[in-house]
C-alpha cells in the first residue's frame, strides 16, 4: 500500500477498490465476533475455507470474516452475498451443502433457514428478519459488510470520506459547529453534548491537547463498544481524527479494557493500516495536520471508566477519581486540555460530517438525537445488539425486536444504565427511550445495557446484586461510598434472608440520600439508584420479604423450599440419584419426598426431573 | 456480659468505678456519659494521646461534618472532668474478678517525661531533631537476580514511547507468568525508578493482576447482570465443588463483572476459551474434558 499524499488520491484509491470488486461475485460472510466465537465460529470458518479448496472454488468465492452482526443469540451467523441469504446457527456438517447449493447455485436450503419464533415462518433474507427489520442500523450496519482487518473494505464503503471532506475545505470551528448542530450527546452515560465539550476544549489554553476514546465499557450487560471496536475500528479512528482536527490536538489515546483482547488486536491492526496509508501520523493527506493514537490497556477496574479516574490510570496511577470543579476539557491528561468521548460517540462523528447535521438531527427525539445501540440481554428471546432511533418505546424494543420473553413468562422490568441505573417496570412499557425520559423514571441511559427481567427475577435480589457490584468496584476514596454502600448491602442481605424489619426501608432511603449527596464521583452519586427505583416501583416485593418472609419470585434461597408434587411424581428415582446431599427419598415407582432440612436448593433435581414434579415454594414450610 | 445471667448482680459487691478501654471517640463518649451519671471513670489508652482514628479523619460519615469540630470539645471535657482519670500510653495486662468487681493489671509504659510537671506546651515536639528530619525516599536498588532479564528489558524498551508505561508492562508480565513475580516487580521498580510500594499499590488496585500464580486452568465466571439474571451464581457454586475435588494448583477461579459476551450468558472462560449458555451439567462436561483431570 502506498502512502496517500492528498485527499484526491484517497478518492482514487476508493474508486480503484470499488472497480476491482465484482458486485456479483458470491461472498460468504461469517461473523467472527466474540459472541459467535463462543458459539464455535472459528471451526466453521476453517471448514468453509477447506471446503472451498476441496471444491476448487477459490477463484469464484470470497470468504469474509466480519465483526459482530448483533444477533449473537443465533451464532455462528453466515450471510451469503449478494443475495443476502441468511443462515443462523450453522454447523460444520452443513457447510459443504451451503457452498454447493446456495453459493454456487443460489438455491435456498429450507431447513437451515431462520424460523421466526412468533409466526413459525421460515425467513430467507437477513433484512426480513423481525430482529433486524425494525432497527435503524446507521453505525452498526457496516459491521456485517466489512472485514475489520482490511482497511480496503472500509474505504470501499466510503470510509474516510468524512476526513477527505474536512481536511481541504473545512475549518476546525466548522467541524465543531456541525457536531453542535447535530445535537449529538455522549454515549458513555452522562449524555453531555459533544459539540459543547469540544468547543470548550478548543477554547482552552494549553501547550498540548489530548483526545481520548473511552473503551473501558465496564457496565455489566453492555458490549456494544466492544463490537464496534472489533467489527469496525476504522470508524472510531476516523471520528477521533476529525475530533483532533476540530480541537487541534496531535495526540490521541484509546483506553481499552484488558478483557477485550480481540478489540485491542483489531484496533492495532487498523491503526497500522491507517498509518501506512498516511491517514494517521505526520502531515495527514498533506494538510499540515499531525495526529496519532496510542492504545492503553486498562487493568480491570470499573471506576476507570469514569473520566478523571481514566486519566489517572493513563498517567500510570491507580484509578481514583478526583473532584470535577475543573473540567477535563481545561485540565485533563497531564494537566492539558482533554476531550474524552465514548467509542460509540466517536463512531457517530464521520456519519454526521458525511450526511450532515440536519440529517442527523432528523433522527430521534427533540433532545436526544440519532440512534443508540442497546444490548438486549437477560430473559429475552432475541438477545443481541440492537440499534434503534432514540425515542423508540420499551415495548417495541422488547417485543417487536426482542421477540418477547422466553417460555411464556411474564415481562416484569428492564434494567438500564448498568449499576448506576435503575429498573423500569412493565407499567412504563410505552415510555419512549431517550436520555431525559430515562432520567425522569429514575434510571439513566448509561452505556446502553438493557437487561430484561421476567417474573422469575426477584427485584430485591437485583438491588442487592447491584449494591454488591458497586461496593466491589468502589475505589474506596470517599467514606460515604465505601462504608455507606457496605451498610446498604448489609440491610439488603438481611431482607433477602428474611431478617428485614420495619426499619429497613426507611434506613435504606436515608442512606441513599446521604451517599448520593456526599460522594465525589459518578459511581457513588448513582450507586443507590438501583435500590431507589426498585423501592419506587416494586415496594410490594420488599414488603413481602420483610413482613411475610416470602420471596414472590422464588429466588432468595433462605425464603424458599422445594417440594415434590405427589401427583406428578412417577417415582423414577432420577432426582434421588442426582441429589448431591441425598435429601430425596422414596420407594421405586412411588412418589418421592424431599427432606427440607437437608435440601440445599441447588436446583439439580429440577433440571433432572422430566415430569416437572418438583415445585419451588415460598413462605412457611408445612 | 449481658448473657451471663448466672451472676447475680446484687450478690456481688459493687464498686462505683468503671474502666473504659480505648480512648477513641466511643471510649470518650462512654466515659463522659458514665462520669456525668456519677461513676468514677478510668480511660485506658494504648497511645500517648486519646482521640483514636476519628481525630485523624477529615470528615465523618454520613453528614460530612468536620471530625475535629465534633471531637475537640469532648477531648477537653474528658481532660477536665473531675470524675475521669486518663491512663495513657498504657496497656491492659490482666483482668480478674466478676461483674461489679473487677481487678485489672495495667502496664504503664515509660514516657521519659515527668507527668507531674509537664504542662503539655508542645515545645519539645517542635524541637525534636528526629521527628523533623526530612525523610528522603530511598532509590530503588537493583535486585541481585531477576528471571528473564532480557525479556523484561525488551518490554521496557517496547513501551518506552508511553509517558507512563508501568501498567502496560505489568499487564504483559502478568500475562506471561500468569502472576506478578516479586523479583520482576523489584527489577521494574529499579528500572523505571518507581518505588516498589507504588508498584504494589497499582498491582493490588487493578483486578487483572495477581500476586500468586494462577492454576493451570484459570476459570473466569461472569457475574455481570445479564449472566446473573440467568443464574450464573449456580455455576459458580458448581465449579467451586469441582475445584475442591481436584488437585491443588490445577484450577484457580475468578468471578468477573462482564466478559462482554452477554448475549450468551451465563459465560464461563477456561483460560482463553469462552463457553456460552452455561448450565450446571455443562460444567461437569467441560471440566472432565480438560487434560489432566481424572
Ligand atoms: C462509575 C462510572 C463509570 C463509567 N464507565 C464508563 C464506561 O465504561 N465507558 C464510557 O464510555 N463512559 C463511562 N463513564 C462515563 C465517563 O465518565 C464519561 O462521561 C464519558 O466517557 C464521556 O464520553 P461521552 O461524552 O462520549 O459520553 C463512566 C462514568 C462513571 C461515573
Ligand atoms: S454480563 Fe456476563 S458477559 Fe456481560
């Protein structure tokens, strides 16, 4: 690859790549994202490659390993271009048929197609699947089309054209104005206006300015940043170059969690390719502007996602936040003006420049513009990453895209905003999702995790879980966060084991107030949110635990017991054999019984019983 | 004491004095309350001065009030109270007797100051030549031995273009040896001119680092929200049982908050391999399939 010396050459390169590619040549795209890797896609990729060689089709078929498509539930995913025939959960035994029938002869193999669980119909094309159909995949859509390890793929789908547009003809202030007009708000959680942030950094004085991409993605249940980095690193790099140009910075950092090795790998490949083409480094495309990016890996601490802690960590210290009376835009990394934005925020920038602020501002709600990627996980049929315009209702996301709750269970709540967010109950299902609505409901956007909960989820247990998380991740600097969270956890644990009393709830409320008011960083300030929202919307569950010593969702082990329904039990003895503590006894062919004093409620018998004879009950043992 | 109902308070010969052990804020408050209700109180404190931890704190939880503002009036009260006698810089050696009539043995440590004459003016402290000598931190010394010195040197030069390379180097070291060996840390401390204590502070703050060797199979189980609601807790219990049954050194277990594959929860990782949709039965399957497991 030759270094490009001006924007025209980039345009020429794009044309050459596009002309070289035959749009009718069949391409087998296989998702190589982390989700599909866990479902064994590497083996499928190998098989495809071998099979193509076996059938001597190397010249006629291309294989492309792409990043995450979002529909992780059904991995490994295979899409055949140009027809876009879609096969989910591909097994290696099917590979040779897919090649000889679908790729070569364009014939659809009926039994391998995706079956829509709600209608039972088989669906042939990727775009027709309800999961994808309702989405607006402006950022995430390219993931399925390009090989993240090949910069040509990105250039071919008009990648780096925003840079091409900005460098010769726009001034830094024009870029800032465009971003301001688009109404883009940071996707890292707070929803701060990106344009304003850039503007104040551009006005700040300092001998050096820094750009940071926050890819620490610590919210449990959210993994969109990872998927963007793994599937389309170049879009983030392009965004960062544009941001650097706007605020006149020459140094960029990306802070990635150490848990994301594939993202680090793909990002560094992308950096090297961009450097080779002269899109990064000194005098980018002969514009006189220098910029380069360094990758910095984190060490696994949730609080390092917080901007001031992240800066501490890049400086080589432990990640303790500092008070924010001086913003990072004035004194951030090494005390220089710094802009920190989330991965998804950066990926939005090229789009805004390319398609214009007006187009961008036409998507979404009044105060929240554009699309947002959510990770739809938990008790839901179609788990995966979904990208929807701001303002879509919870109901549409959960039922139309997510396909509802598995096993005919009742939808109870969604949890958004990770450990800083809250639980939104079924009754608010028609609420449109954007930054402000979520805040009004007591939760927040966070990085976009959306954990669906059904009737089998105990809300007190969820609150306890998040408290445990926050306590574990608190850096320990403020005593209110360090000690207060511990006391709240103690109370919640007491409630979960049936030791709550009438003082528990008022005490929780009082402590919440103090912790919120007196903590330094966002972690402590929002740590009580999961407790407050569950108290607000699910107080009856707390009361059942406290007054009746019952767990309505049958989750809290000390409040439940197992019983065998003598009508359903056939006396097969399987459960008795599997029980690790020998709590089940009975004669062959006669209903068995569980000794409740020995039973540890491990769940083995429930998994074993074929007749659903084992029941979980709560309340007083009879 | 509350539980010991066998001793009849009335039968014991009661004395009107109380010993409060520990002169922290709780000891001070108890002493004041008792003294005000008419008891003679002795406050025993191990340190030369009363006040305890609270006197070192800036603010108090949960109201964020200034600690000294709460405390100093009480310190003065205790010092002045006619019913309170302070026994500082002393240790409790022995207690005998029963409720209402204890005998204690106290060791009073030497103080090189005549308590009768000292007014507590503090001039001696100000002039103490030892206390106010500047303490310059020692330069880290080169350790006598370090494993794979060439490799570590390479690492250091590989990351030399970072302004603060410490954490990046530690991540690589941790990956290679599967923990942070002490000799390597000492060497890093010397080479990067960073105090060993700083390095240890970093090593213990970030979760990725381990100061002990991990097992041959390092199992990570996600307890992130998505995995939690799908029952990850049961997987942890099951794996713990399996590990207990196995040889020492073969396994190590870590629970983490989200591995970024939430759609496939619960997630378990054995070394680098990710397993999705875990069930209790699958744990057995995976563990028995590993090499070297009987
Ligand atoms: C406890 C805590 C954790 C955070 N974790 C993340 C994170 O994992 N990823 C992220 O992008 N922002 C995170 N943030 C938000 C950042 O502080 C910061 O607001 C964000 O990176 C700014 O980028 P944006 O304007 O693009 O949203 C976190 C904030 C807090 C208080
Ligand atoms: S919550 Fe378990 S992988 Fe994300």
